[in-house]
C-alpha cells in the first residue's frame, strides 16, 4: 500500500472503509468468546500450544504442505522433501513469534529478517535480508507481478515507520496491512507467505487483541481456501477502497475462524475428549 497521503494516520483511515468496522466487531466477539471460556482460566497454556500447532499447520497448507493435523503431531523429522521442510518452517515460526514481541514495535524490519532466517533454516547469503535486484523469488502460491528491489526497500521502510509510529487503527487493520504488504512485496527470496502470516500473528498478539495467541488466523485463512485468499489479496494489491476493505474483512473472518477453532478445543477439553 502507499504510505503517503493527506492523512497523518493512513491505517486509521482504512478502519473507516465500508464493512471494516463491522468485521472488527464480529472478530472481537469471537475472540472474547474464547477468552471467556471457563477452560481458559485453568488451561490457557494448553490452548496456546494447540493454537500454535494448528496455526502452523494452516499456514503450511497455504504454502503447499497440506498435512492432516495428526500427521503434524506424529512427525519429528521435517528435513525430507519440500513439503516436510515447509511444515518444519511453519512450526519454527509459530514457536518464534512470541519471542519477538518486544522487538516488533521498535524494529519491525529486524523481526522480519529474523523470521526469514528461522523459516529458511539456512546460512546462505540471501537469507535474513531483503532480496537484491535480480535475485529470484520462490513463492509459487503468489503469482502477482514482483516489485523491484528498490520499491521493496522503500515500501518496507514505510511500513516500518507506520508500525513504529503506532496510531489509532484497530489491530485487525494493522495486521491485515502487514500481512498484505509482505505478500505483495515478497521481500525475501523464499518463505514469504509463512513470514507474512507470522507477522500478522505478531501484530494480533502484540496489540493486546489476542495476548495469549489462541486465535490463529492461519487456521481461518486455510479454511477459507487458497482461491479466496488470493482473490482477497488481489483486492489489497489493487489499492482501491473496495479492494482494501475486502482484504481486511477477509483477514477478520480468518481470525474469527481461528477463534472458533480454539473455542472448539476448549469445549473438547471441558468434555475430557482432548
């Protein structure tokens, strides 16, 4: 998105787009439902751990590794084929997200570099830094035109400035913009989708909306499906008010579905079935 314009708080302006306020309210009710569940008072750590696992599975599914949840639980070696490596990267990122909250608001670009380093699990020269001009990008899901390195650098700087400045925008709006911008830019040579969805989670946790990380949006994105995900992303990339609103509300629905998933986990634990 463009981070320049007449308004001093462009993220807050996005919160006024048609349908966005309703999406924020609907999402908040779903999140409150999880946090109000009696199981959360006694076993929140278990819900957090389960949400992390299910979130990683959902994010990996969108990046081409659509494994059954029980297969993810069972496996201990994720160093085999590309699907296994993708799943391993998603699990590592899910574990890393909560460790970076204190750094995010001061240095978001440092956090993004760290996320890519964790996802890539490599010491190659292109890992942990934005790609340079001419470097290829391995991101088969997203087939949008690839911005040049100079544009990537400028827009990352703009995004960083918005995050550091803060503002009055709802957490959903900020999270959706961070997610959408990283997918549109694909700033790294690989694993951009996994990094983008993890960054969305960090915003939702750090904002206080989901402090215990029990509402994994990745679950919802996967449930809504790749086609809907990419169609909503097209709206974001268009930059039109309608397109931006469609992307933000899509992300809101994903958080709702993640919250619903954890509510079901709470109910299963309450029944003694999980």
